[in-house]
C-alpha cells in the first residue's frame, strides 16, 4: 500500500465519520421532535378523554338527578307519614291512659269510701257490743 492510498483511505474514513456524526445528530433531533409530538398528543388525548368523561358524568347526573330527587322526596314523604301516624298513635295512647288513670282514681276513691264505711261500721259494732 502506498502512502497515497493510505491518505485517501484515511480521508475517506474521516469523511464517513463526519457523515455518520451528522446522521447521528439528525437522529437525535428527530427523536426529540418525535418525543415532543408524542407528549403533546398524549396530553391532548388525555384532556379529550377527561373532558368526555366529565361530560358523560354530568349528563348521567342530570338524567339520574331527577330520579334521585324524586326518590328522596318520596322517602321524606313516607317518613313524614310514619311520624304523623306514630304521633297520632301516641296521642291516642295518652288519651286512653288518661281515661284509665281517671277510672283508677275513681275506683280507689270508692274503695277508700267503702273501707272507711266498713271500718266505721265495724268500730260501731265493736263499741256497741
């Protein structure tokens, strides 16, 4: 091999290394551009999915909200009816208890009157005899 061939080969290798270096730089630039585009596309897709999910949830809540309110009102009405009927039962029981207490007081008064009369009659009979 001659010195000229070696010099040409070295020059050719240097030029190829320079070209390969330029290709590597372009690949790195392309990689960063692609990574940026993927990041933007992912963020955009995530925002779209989030927005669609939120709209879907809001739509479902507006549709089901009326049903929930209707059921809540019905339950409140049932509770009100139960409380009202319970109060009426309590008032009726209190009235009945009042009447029974009055009857008991009258019965005790009559019993005391009878016991007093019998006691007085017994004392009279014992004293007379």
